[in-house]
């Protein structure tokens, strides 16, 4: 491997690692949002269950007051007698059985309400633990992303200078026509194209953001990271996406690379069979090109989709 290739490979490695760490952070933020929502719902269910327990406890308290106060059932009136005969006894026994059944039902309702409340309280505790784990995970992922970006910034300056020096030497050995063609390709900008579909709207909006700086975890309007740019592009087309390549990858069907349309999302990672390795995403704009927010120190630009780390494409669904 030549020195130029070594320098370029190291730059790509740094960008990929920083991008992967940033996307892990975005994934933890999505997890935190979901666990927070789950915890809030669990707390609301516990409050409702507690209210039901309190409602069931009132008749139980009345029964207890009757028992401790020595209250008894009135003797039922039996026509033609004082209630002391056989029929009066049966009547009183039936009445006592009915009251006992009602008391048992009241106590059962309270026990059921308490059981439900206890179950929901356990679920709420688990939801709180999951939320705390998500908070810790997001904090850890943020620190790792910051470290990766800082390392990229430290090494990129020297590597870029070395790469550019080597490129100048290579360029000098090429013929002038090839050099002019390469420079023209570097200045190329895709024109806006008309189209009524959502993909066209997403692609055209992405092209309006050219030149804005990359900033990790940013989602506009002045700066973007890769998944922040794609999220906003499809938001303009009326489709909500998370700020994370993980769920953007699953936001629609896979698209064969020979059937790409404008607006399709292009994904890049270390292993095309493992979406967890995805570290970058861009918006396809046609002619084998995409708009993307590349890396720290760069700006939103047009670039070829044909890279060795191309994983695949997705077409988001509305």
C-alpha cells in the first residue's frame, strides 16, 4: 500500500469510527426517549391503581366500623309471629349469609385492587430502572462520541496535510487533462430537479443545505451531522424519522442499487450484513451521487455513493 493510500485509509478509519460513535449516541437518545415515555405511562397507571384501591377501601372501612361498634343486623319481621319460630330462624340465617357474601365481595374487590396496584408498582420500578440505564447509556455514549471526534480532529489535521502533499506529487505525474477533469468533478454541484414525489422533495431540500458545516449531534438549521441532515430532508417531505441511522435503516424497504430513486437513503458501514456497523448516511440525488454531511471539519456536499463501505439503500415510508 502506498503512503497516499495509507494516509487516506487512516482518514477514512477515523471518520468511520467517529461516525459510528455519534450514531451510537443517537441510538441511546432514542432509547432514553422511549424509556422515559414508558416510565411516565407506568407512573400514571400506578396512580390510577392507587385511586382504585382507595375507592375499594371505603366500604371495607365501613365494615370494620360496624364490626368494632357492635352493630348487628335487625331482626327481620315475620308476619304473624315474633320472628322466633323456625321460619324466622331461616330468614335470619339467609340474611346473615347474604351479608357475609357481600362483605366477602367487598374484601375481594379491595384485595384485587391491591394486587393490581402491586403489579403495576413493580412494572413502574422496572421502567424507572430501564430509564436510569438509558440515562447512563446516553451519558457513556456521549463521552465516547466526544472522545472519538476529538481524536479525529487531532489526527486529521496532520494526516490531511500529508495526504495533500502526497496527492500533489501524484497529480504532478498525471497528464493535465486528467487533472482538469478531476478538479471539475470536485467542483460539481447537482442542479435541483422538478418532481412531485416525496423523494424529490427530500433530495431537493438537501441540495439547498450545501456548504453548511458538519457538527456532530446537530440537526440544523445552521449545521448538521449525517443522520440529522437526512432526518430534516425527509421531514420536509412529510415523513418523520429518528435522528439515528439505526431506525432510519429500518424506515422503509431495502432498495436494490440498480433501482435507486432520488431521496433514497444511502447507508455505509463496516459490514453490509450487520446494520449495527452503520456509521454514515446520505440522501441520493441521482446520477450515482448523494448529498451528505461527511465529518468534522467538512461541510454538506455532493459526493459519489460508490464507496467500499456502502451497505445498501432504504426508501422511507410515510
